[in-house]
């Protein structure tokens, strides 16, 4: 029986940038708590199940990213581009979403983990 190799999770901003620049878009289970990721272009990445709590993602391009089941609690998403992102069961408690672009983001609006604000909910699917 052959063993299946599972890639080890990304655990630093430098490693994430290097991998993304090299064409990798699969970052499931990344451990980036408190990472400084502002202004990064991560468009189309799979960041599902990632720990991005307290991360600085201000002005980041997260367009079309899969952030399902990710922990973005206390994250700074100010002016981030989340258009078309998947936010199913994403923990956004206490996240700063001021100015974030959420048009066509797909999520479960009734999740207790999603901010309960009408201005945010009006922008998402």
C-alpha cells in the first residue's frame, strides 16, 4: 500500500508569498495567526480551514478565494477585496470589514460566526 503525502500547512507570510509567486494556490489549513498579509494578491487561493485570526489582510486581494471554515476572528480586512469569495462557516467575529468589497461573496448569512450587520449582509449572496 502506497502512502499519500499531504503537504504541510504554510506557516509564515514569506512562505505563502513564495508559494503563491511559484503558482501554488492551495493553502488549506495554513497557520498564519497574526501574520502581516496587507496588500498581498492571493486571488483565487484555497485558504479553507486556515487560521488567519488577528492577521492583517487590509487591502489584500482575496477575490474568489475559498475561505470556508477559516478563522478570521479579529482580522483586519479593511478595504480587502473579497468579491466572489466563499465564506461558508468562516469565523469573522470581531473582524474589521470596513470598506471591504463583499459583492457576490457566497456565505451562510445566518451563521453565528458572521457579523450581524445589514450593510455587510446586503453585499453578499
